[in-house]
C-alpha cells in the first residue's frame, strides 16, 4: 500500500514568489493534516481536513497561506507571497477518521523542504 | 493548553548500549501520548502510543515507554541500540478536548557511535 505522497520534495524560491505543495493521502483516509516543521523543532499543525471540510485552521496564517481539498482526496497548500521566514519543511499526514481514530495513528509523508531566498 | 518538553536536544549512545529519551507533558486531564521517529528524508513513523491501561507500553523496533502520571512523564527506552536507530525522536500529546490536536515536543536527535 502506498503511503502519503508529497510533491515536490524540495523547492527553492525567491521571496515574494508564490509556491504550492501537493499531498495525496493514503487511500481511504478521510482526514488530512498539514504541518509546519521549522528546523530543530517538532511539527505544528496548520490545518486539518475531514473530507472536504477544514475543521481546524486556527493556526493557518490566512493572510498568505491557503489550502484546499476540493474532492476530499488530495490537497494543495499555497503560500503567496512567500517570506524568508517560511523556509521550513511542510508535512502532510492522513488518518482513518478524525476524533480518537485520528489521534490513534497519523501517517506522515516525507515532507516538502522549502527554501526562500 | 497542552505542551510537551523534551529536555535533551542531542543524545549520543554507543551501539549496543541502552537508550532513554525523556518526555514531560503538561495537560489538565488524562492525555494520549505518542512517540514518533523521523529518519533523514523520511516522514514521521509512530513507534508507540498510550491511551489507557497498562502504563508500560511496547512499540515497534524494540522500543517501550512508561507513563508516569505523578511525574507527567512518558520516557522512551530501548535496551540495546542499533546503528539504524540514529534518527530524531518526537514525543507528542493529544487530547480530544483540544480538538484532537497533536502537540509535539521539540525532538531529540540520537546519534549512534559504532
């Protein structure tokens, strides 16, 4: 069974440019998460989807970040415009259900490492 | 709000020696506790979890962890480390009352000497 797929794996852009990350969760997983992982730190949740609905986006900086999961399967996270401080790893995870099932185990993709110059 | 502290940023251990990684959490009710491992270029992988019941939890790859409510701790242990255990380890706390949110600690990087 394929795991969580993310692309691209690496991205280098100049500040003020837009950038987008793509995530395809494990088949059948209706809950999808985007995390931000700064260097030397643990992941921090940006947004959680249950199917197409963003049920927790309280930590997403909405002035420059946006996300979508139009058909309840794959998802895109966008930054526009990117700032120097956005350099980090962006992780996608999925789980079979939210609630306790979502806490039970989240499966993580390898992440996209973003460098903003 | 829930929080997790991993006091050790780096730990170096010799292959075959025992390993213990510390984790302290802060949460008002009974927490759900997790240990994840992140190898270079890989996503995080769940090692073990504690929800309730026996406070000594067995996980994959020979790891175990013990929940101690009185110390607000959930330390991870392995009796004999292999070179492939070199990675970063993250402790996390989750709570349904907090919207099923996982809060991670800052991580401990483990280096294994031959």
